[in-house]
C-alpha cells in the first residue's frame, strides 16, 4: 500500500486483520487490492423514482474512474424516496426525514468499512443534501455527482414537466380542461430518467453544490441521459483519488465563503426555498456558522437573473445548452458576486475553474444581463413578525403581489385544506393556513406542492396567500410562505392563530404578522396544549430529535 497517502484502510495491513481481509476477498478483492486506497461509491439507485432509475450505471462508471486512478472501488447503496410520488399523501412526511436516513447510512458505511474516500451519487431532492451532510461528517475526501435533470416532455408543442400535471389537476377541477386533456398531460410530462426539470429542489441543490465546490464543473447541468453525465461521473471517481493524494478534505472546501457562493448562485437562478433548509444543515455538518441572516443579507445584493421554471419559461436542459451553471458562475464572478479563491474538488480554485468555463451563448434569453434582471434582489425572502419570530421563507419570483392582508382560514392538515379549495370554500383575499406540519409536528415537515399547484390551476395563485410551518416544493410558485418558525408543535405563534384573524404578508417590508395583541397571544396560549409527539419508528425518532427549521431541521443539534 502506498504509505505516503493518508489512508484509513491501512488498518488491514496488520497480520491480525487476516479475518477482515478474508471477508473482503469474498467480494472480489485481492492482494493487489489491499495495496490501494479503498474508495466507496455511494449510490442512491432505485426503481421507485425516475430521478434515480439510471444511477446504477453511473455508479459503475464512477467505479471505473476510481480504478483507473489507482484506487480500489466498492459500490454501496442507500435509500431514496420520491417527493413527486409522495406529494399530497401521508407518504410526504417521510421526505425530509429521508435526508437524514441517507446521511446517517452513508456516514455509517464509510466509517464502519474504513473507506479512504468516496463518490456520492444522488438524484432526487433529499439525496443531494443527504449525501452532502454525510460528506461533511465523514471527514474523508469526497466528491458529489448529480444524477442529472430529466428532459422536458412535450404535448401539442407545449413543454411539460411534473408541475404541469399538478397544475393540471387544478385546471381540471376548475373545469378548464377535460379528463382526456389531463390524462394526456400526465402521460407526456416525464419522458425518461432524471430529476424534475425546472429550477426545482434537485436542480437547485445540484447547482448549489457545484457552486460550493463539491462537485466537478458541469455536474449540475449535465442532463441525466447525456454523454457528458457519464464522463462527469467517471471523472469524479478519479477526482476523489487525487483529493486523497493532495490531502484535500471536505472542510477545506466547504467554508463560509463557499456557502455564500452557493447562496449567491441559488438567488441568481431563482432556486427553491428548500435551499435555505438544506444549506443550513450542510453547514452544520462541517461546523460552519451559517444562518438565515446570511440568506437575508445576500438576498438584498444578488439579482435574480434566470427565466427558469416554476415562475419562468425554461428548464435545466435549456440552461445546459447555453453554457450551464458554470457559465452563470462565470458571469457572476466577472461581476464581483463570487469568491474566486475558494478551493474546489478539482484541486483548483473557483476562479481557476471558471477561467476554463464557457461563457453564456451569445443571444441566449435564459439568463438576463445585470442591467435588466428579473428582480433586482434575490427571490428567496426571509420574513419575520409576530407570526414567525424565528423567521419564515417566501419565494417571490414571478409574484406581482407585494402585500396581502386577509382573514386566516386555518387548517390542521393539508388534506382538509385541499378539500376546501377543491370545494370552492376558499375565496379571493383569504390567507390559507396549514399548521402542525413542521419538522416535529408533521412529523417530517411535508411539502405543499399539491395544494399550491391546485390554487395556481384554479387561478388563485396570487389571490390567496398560503402559509405553513411545513415546506413547499421547488416546483411551487405563487403567494406562498413556508418554514414558519417556531412551528406550531413547538409553541410557535402560528399555533394559536384563529379563523378570521387578519394576517399581513409584505415581501418588501419582510413582514409576516397577525393582527392579534401580545396580551391576547399570551391569553390564547394559556388555553393551548401541544399535541403529543409521534412515537413510532423513523417518524417518531425524527420528531423527538429534529431541530427548528430556522437552523436547518437537523437531527444532531445537541447542546454540549
């Protein structure tokens, strides 16, 4: 074994480790294998979602890259769940907890098997932060590879994706399209492998990880079913070995400035509100002091440049064709918005990588110039007030309404709220509130894409405000505010909001408040009692360990 490398698997050199080596010989390792660093390939391959259906082939290519560089590769798997499939069902409660199951399982294998480094390959929304949290905790050289975006579907010349189907349900309920038209949209929206095509959570987080420096240049933009994706993942296998040679570890890359680069790219692209939750959790994993105040600060200085779905017209594949995220980063860096001296998994700095990156294709219309942005400031706005003392997150891209004041229509679950919308019991001007669905109360902080898309489909996307202590999908757009903290379960003021209370949402003043006096709030709390926490299985463990959404909904926020 090459003794000049800092490798954990040298433990197997000891004669006393013959039994350990015997086990590894049974999976195909030889004397020659034991002389090389053991590098894992953590795959989230699964047949339960198109986001991950192709990842086993990518894992095999990563394995070849490791072998070619001089390492001993070992593939292992972890779970995935599909937000799009669980959306609007009780299954959505498992989505955010799956992030931590993924992180815990990868960390466990890397630690238990004494792996010297690893490639992590993820597709669906929670795969990416789950892999990145594991990378932060494992403290061995690692590279993340994104499985890539799905191609758009087409029907009658219209470009479709999964959000088209959710919004189609609202249009169908409103009588605007027929059964046959809805079925046609359903059948055409998802044509193959890859993650949801707009600047939704998967593409948002992949872009953030590339900006963070933890994936190779181009990884976030290369489509799932492209030659570039196969080259990307093979090069990642080689890159991990080179990081090991250079003794570059995740904490060397995942610095405070690197996280600010990630936030900047998310703001410029008009990314998902989930980026706030996940970047906070990833920063926690490497002991970087990141808070929602950092998002608030950068939101005020970074313009929204991208015309990408859900509020815009284009999808990730379109951005790939005009230069991808690297070209956007190059534009941002040239205009002073990125820290160029941050280290990346190439072993080079951001600036050195971008010097080799393409510029945006001349004449493209996806990314606007700084002289005429879609919005002068970022679209992810932190709101505060007596309804959310610890903060809430609104995505205001494409939303013309800056201020909404209306009566609260309060529901304890998404199902009842959805029924009220479908039965035309929610009116223009209302503030639809779904509470008790935060990290602890859900449990699991489910997303509300289904109901938000139905509102848009019914023409109420900017006429009814939708508030929750749960989350929204990256595919959500309209007048929505999520991550209200503290959550109802933890005695947040949203817990005592009553039907008919006047609620104000003001994105310019960054306010979310209820017209209830402090004395009345205290009086209501004297008669309030928190519901019992869920007690069974993974959701029970999650409910009892998860932190507030304002600090990333992490499950290892322990006080010393």
